[in-house]
C-alpha cells in the first residue's frame, strides 16, 4: 500500500483502516485524489468509484456547460465531470467515500443550475421526464410572453402617438421580462455571484439596459426634450428580444429531441409486459422488471422478444435487424439463442431467460451508444476553450462599442450607443458553438447504432475518416469462419453412395477435428445414409484418420496419407484436387481397401458482402491488407476472389501487431478489423480498432467500434459515416464562428459610417435565436444521409 503514496510528496499522512476497508490520507494539493486512484489501480487495487450520467436543468449555452464542468471538477471527491450540452447531461465519476450526489447538486445549484438525482426512477426516465417538463414550461412561458409582447411591438412600431403609449408598453413589457423571462435574470445573478457569465448574462444585460433606459425616459422625458432631443423608448425591443430567444430555445429543444431519437428507438424495443410460466403451469402476464434469470416466457407472433434467452420449444423466424443490422429473418428452433428487442415474425415459442435487465445485448448496445454520445470529440476541447472566454469577450466588446459610440456618435450619441450595445449583447451566440459538435456526434452515433455499427466514443468516430489503411483478418472477417463441405463426389464402382456416405459419417463422428465436424453436419442433412459400427479407430495426426468396419479398411485424409499407404491417384483426380485447392478449399480423400472411393472439398466460405466491401474501401482511397494464419495458397485464393492486392499468410497473432506498427511507421493511419480474441494485440495497437461481433459478442472491450453482425459492408459504411459526421461538425463550427465573427461587428455598427445602417436589436435577437436552431437542424441532416 505504501507504494501508492511514496512518490506523492504532497500527501502529509496516510493510514489503512482494515475494518472499514478504506484508506485515509491528508493533503492540501489539488487533484490529489485522482493521482491516488491512478496509483492504486497501477498496483492492482481497485478503489470504489461511481459513474453516472445525470440530467442538468438550466443550461443554455457553451458557457453554461463550462461553468457546470468547472464547478463539479472543483469538488473534492469528483474525479471527472463532462457535460453534453446537446443532451443537457453531465457524466460524473466520483469517489462515494468523499462526496455524494446531494453535495454535487448543492454545488450546481449555487451557480444557477440544477442536478436531477431522482433515485425513485431510472436515470433515463428522469432525464426524459425533465426534458418533457422543461419543454411544456418553456412553451407556456413563450405563449404568454408572445401574447403580451405583440401589442408592445405594434405600439412601438406603428402607434407611438397613442395617448399613454409609453405607459401601456411599460406595463406589458414588465411581466414579459420579470415574470415569463425571469429565469434569464435569476440565472445571470447567480452567475455574477460567482464571477461567471453565460448567455443568460448577455440577455439580462441587453434587455435590462433597454428596459431601464426606456423606463427612465417614460418617467422623465423632459431630460431630453429640454435639450431639443426626443425621449426614445425601447420597450418593444426588450419584449421582442425575450420572445425571440425563448422561441429559439423552444425550437432548439424540439430539434435536439431528434438527435436522441435513435436511443429512444432502442429503448422502446423492450416490451413492458411479458407472459411468464407460473408454478401451476399457467401463463400469466407480468411486468418485464419482475422477470428473473431462469424464468420461462412465451413469445407470440408479431411480438418483441423481452429478454436474452434460449428457445425451449416451438419455432419461428425472427427479425434480428435491430441488433445485427441484417434484414434477413433468422430461423429459430429449440436450443437457438434469441436477443432482446428482436421481433418474432410468425410462429410462437417459449424461451428460458438467460440475461435480463442491464445484462442483455440490447442493454449493452444502449449503454455503448449513450456513453459514446456523452463523450467529447478532440475538436470539442478547442471549442470549450473558446466558449470559456466567449461571453466575457462579448461583454468587453459591448462596453467598447458603447464607449466608441459615446465618443463619436454625434447628437444621437446615447441612443445609438444603447442600440449598438444591446445589439452586440443580443446577437452573440455561444449556444451555436456549444451545440456544433455534440449534436453531430449524437446523430452520427445513433445512426451507426441503427445500422449495426456500435461506436464507443467520439474520438474513434472522428478518427475513422482519416484512416487510409485497413487490415482485415481472414477467418471470421472476410470468410464466414466456419468450415463447410462445398463438394462431395463419389467415384467408386463397387460401393453405393449410401454405403460410402454411411461409412464416412461413422468414421468422422469419432474424430474431434473441426473439418470432421463439418463433414458430419453435411452428411446429417441426408436421410438415406446407412448406419455402421466402427471396430477400430486411429487418429493420424496431421494427415487424417484410419478405421475398420467389419474387416473393411478405411482411410480418410490428405494426399500425403494416400501416398504413405501406396494408393495412387489418377491424373484427373490430381487435376481436380489442384483446381479445388486453387479455390482456397481443403481437399480430403476417402479410400476403402486401398481404392479411392470419394473426394471432398471443405472451405471456409467467403462472405457474400466481402468482395463488394473491399472494393468500396479501395474506392474510398483506403489500402486493404489481409493477414491470415493459413497457408499461402489459401490466402492467395481468398485475396484473388475479393480483389485484395496486399496479403500475408502464415502470420502469428504477435506478427499481426508488428505489421500494424510497420504500417504506422510508414505514416499510415491504420484500422484493424478482427474478431477481438486472437487479434486483440493488433486491435489495441491500431489507430482504429474494429471488432466483428456475432450477436452476444457486441460488447468487445478492446475495440473502439463493434460491428454487431458479420457483414463486412459495415466497415466502409462506418468510414463513410465518420466522414459525413466530421464534415457536419466542421460545417457547424464554421457557421457558428462565422456567424459570431460577422454578426458582432455588424451589431456594433461598423457599417454605419459607410451606409448609415444600424442593426435593430429585435432583428439581432431573432438572428441569435435561430443561429443555434440552424446548427441543430444541420446535424439532423445526418439522419437522412446515405452511407
């Protein structure tokens, strides 16, 4: 234990409490807890660390997310906090011994936000409920604010000469700002107490300045009229700005719901009610949460399978596209595995529950997607830095604008200074910056999940489009990964086909070789094979097997085995063997009493999609390499059949990792595609690791991406998805930066000396409101993109 603290000079003292199973130490150094946890893990000691995504209420822009992150990360006991503005959530890792959720909630509330920690329902349900309530609340405020602001706008723009017009506008504007828009001012005040600022600060400052100036001019117009100037009021600007920004936030929330539609779709795949076999033998409808491992459930035609399990009786065809992405229904009968969320199409069957709740394949997929959507892409770190100084920079710009206008504005100096300052504060949009990356990531990850492509984090999604070299394992990746008999020819004149197949089945049934299993499985499809009893059986390692059936001597194996027993092969038979071997097939010969009676070919079939997938990768400018432990002839045949130009045969697992390094040293960005087991070292070293999953293998820890089916076409689709997602992020960031870079100077009045144009604050408010909506809408285009 002492090793964990020996290199940490800032630890004053420490002790181990075995009864409490905890370490107590004292230190005043910041982030000492993270260093200690890291050291303990390095020693093989796993401290108790909790991790959870929680909804945050009140965030409206990138500055808000920065404020929430910094406040949580400053708490003693919090190891890491990362905000996803698109989801309005924060993912927190903390040491429960040092801090709890209530303390975090209190810290967040102190800066004007709220952490939702309702433990009575699941985090996901709490999140959805919080979003629903917020949407309803925003809409109500918007409607009432709009009803009051509309007459203010009409009066201010067209009926300024009405008696008591200023007082009417004042009376209607006051509730718009301080009742229906009070959250802007409350949040701004809380931010100011901590020396921080966000979008609410900009809105409160701009509308508050316009309101106070207009109120003063309404009460004391003679201050200006005595100087021959008009006492302008801007109640309509303040009211309409509030309405436009509330409308923009409501539309933004509605649009953001679309970015998480994929996760809601996945969550909706599990039925809430199931039919369970009771102790008295009857079927009873029960809640899904009451199902336990080992329960027998009934699945009716057209219904969704509620848990992962094994078919106990009955048969049907099941649509597994929700898990694998493959649309072809799969036949299920007794003993077959079924997965949560897949759809039973025709017959009914019973299943024994093997995995329930969070252990199911669907739950693993949902968790993978949620975790990926909550991560930050590398480019987001740069955006976060910009966002942290954005609002203070805008406030400084607004102050400078006011000073410049007051100095050079002429007779209408104060009016113009106020208009320009309000416009600068209103038009600046930190929201667009904050939403640019996470909304695109959410849609991209969700689209991938719907296509059977599980992406673990935003970094891998962003990195995939840079890949220019892909290494494919042969077995199970390019090929099916399961040997099958492709050819069987009977060439005997003395024995019937039924006899030969019967003897072949009897002998191979005694062998444990994988090829023997393929032969037995192939022959069992025939109903007319004869049954034989084996008298003697011997395994001839590396060459085949020898057996006797009623004094009949049988040899089954390769060409070398036949030569060892002086059995000659005809020229036509030799030519056929060579032709099959050139097709990447393993040839097996069968001899009875030193006469060749049958020839078989066994192959690991190339997947139907492999050739097209490899061709598509090459068209995308990606070099494709194949590595295999098979012999060169088999490797060459597979490479020729699929169009692969670069391949290496007889490669050991550690040599695959060395080849990854070799390509990386050549400056290539390497993606490794394998089954995640014997390829694990190469997968770990690759710039992008992609595991080919099969149903329950969807949660491979080593890979950054997992293909939930065996379809190799998903690889180029993943690359294409990455390319489109990164392009969307760049578009979003360009427009977010471009908007602010252009809009703020225009609002400040740079065009006024040239054209006399000065931006109306109401127009500025509308532009700001819809800038973030446009960013989210652009991200939503990814949902319709073809990959």
